[in-house]
């Protein structure tokens, strides 16, 4: 019988997390089975995932009714539902977290996406969520905006675990890593321990190709001297960018500067590959998994991609392959007049809006359900 490819990934130093959460999968034991059978090592959530889970099912109706009748506000209902799901999932991963001394076994919960450009608001909500969750193996998701950077530093200095989300660009990634290190240094300077302070930098992938592929296809279709170059780059930019990010990771976290912090118990801020579902049906369904397998990384997969990899994944350490080709691809992109840094900034701006929209939709659903319950109807 063929060995489960998901179980093989840990041999190459990569952890698989699930980019999905729903109360029913916890109640029915599905999440526990994924941990036991597939070697799942964590879970990530976001406003869109919770919008689909809460507004798109009846899983939460009884809890919503109870909270509404107790006088809870819409915001309090949202927090109660999401915190309970993350707590229960974190408890399932707690044995793994303990066994690995905090190296893995995390569940993430995001601050209100409307705080993406509000440093102090982000810090305040992250502290609140950290206290409400009351679990050591949770990560508070903070967007990698300019305003998010000082929030990351402050939260890490306080020993609050951070999942840096909505990260697209290489210059911003360097800033994120520096914010993490600065937070560790602040913490060390105040005499606090560095062990068990965890962070991941969630590098979003498929959206890069979704944005740039049409521009490359247009250049390829126009013909001329750049057509073949453009054609060669279609579907290649996101993976090249991720591989360059890993090179930066190695420079920062394998170098002598971080080793001084590591000697005090600090863990590196692992790179996490996010947005790994294939948006273009012409591409393989494991396109953003196979080339990015390497040590000290996490790949967070939606259920469909997890199932696809279980079925036909081919694990091998490929993350450091083709470094010269990666540099060449990124250089050729600039030669075509396409600015990767501008593109990733655009994606960051759009990403904030894409999380605000499902969050607002969910809050509207909860408002409607709460009003109906208080009027004597059903949720």
C-alpha cells in the first residue's frame, strides 16, 4: 500500500497545516483524524473561512441563540464563536505542541481586518484575543502592512505569538523578519525568556500569478522579441518569489546575528506558504506544494489541496533547487517592464479589502440572526 505523501513531508522539515476550520469538523472528530492519519500539525483561519463556516451552516445556530438571549452584542457573539473553535482545535494539537517543545501544533486567529492600518488598535485586539484564548499554542494573525510592523514587534516583545498574514512582497518580508527579531531583542532586554515565543511569516502565493499571468500572456500574444520570455514566465513568478524569500530566510535566521538569540532559546520565524490552492484550472492542483518543500517551512492547505496531495503528492526537497533560475526569472520580469514590488503592494492593498468584505458579510448575518432571535424567531 502506498505511503501517505502527507506523512512524508515531515522528513524534509516541512509541516502541513489546514487552511480551514469549522465546528462540525471538530465535533465529528474529523480534525483529530487529520492529525492522527495525515500528520496535520496546525490550523489557520481567516475572516473568509469563518464567514463560510458560520453563515454557510447551521453548526453555530444554537450557540448564537444562547449568546443573543444572554444579551451579547454582535461583536461579542463573533468573538465567542471564533475563540471557542480555536480553543478546541488548539486543545487537539496540544499534545503535539508539548511533545515538540513548542516547535509546532498551532492554531491561528486573526484580529479584526479593519485594523490593518491601525497599529495601536491591532496591538490592543491582539492582547485581548491572546488573553481570551488562554492557550500557549495559538497564533494571533496580524497583517503585514506598514502599520502592522510595529504591532508585530510590540506583541513579540510581550510574548504573544504572531502569524504575520497578507505577506506578498520580498522587501516587506525583510521588514517582517526584522520586526520579529527586534521584538525578541526587546523581550531579552527586559529580562523575559525567549523560549516558546513563536511566529510564522505567511507568504501568499497563488494571487501573485493570478495578477501577473494575464499581463505576461498579453506580452506573449503580442509577439516580438519579448514574447518567448513572457511565455516562459507564465505561472512561474509566485514560486520564484517564494524561493527567493527562503533564501532571505536562510540569510537572516541561519546567520550569526540570529544565533545569538537562538542561544537564548529563540525560535526562527518560519516561512509559511499560504494561498496555495490553484486558481488556474490549467495548472496542477499541487502546483504550490511540490516545488516548495524544504526545512523549517509550513504549507497551509485548504481541504481540497490537502486531499489532492494525499492522493498524488510526490514529496522531495525541492525548495532550494534552481536558485540561478529563480534569480534569472525575477530579473527577466523586470526586463519586461513588470514591477514585482508594485504588484505585491497592490495585492496587499486588495488583500485587506478581501478580508474586510467577508468579515462585514458575517457581521451582517450575525446582526440579522440576533435581531430575529430577540424578536422571538429562529436563528
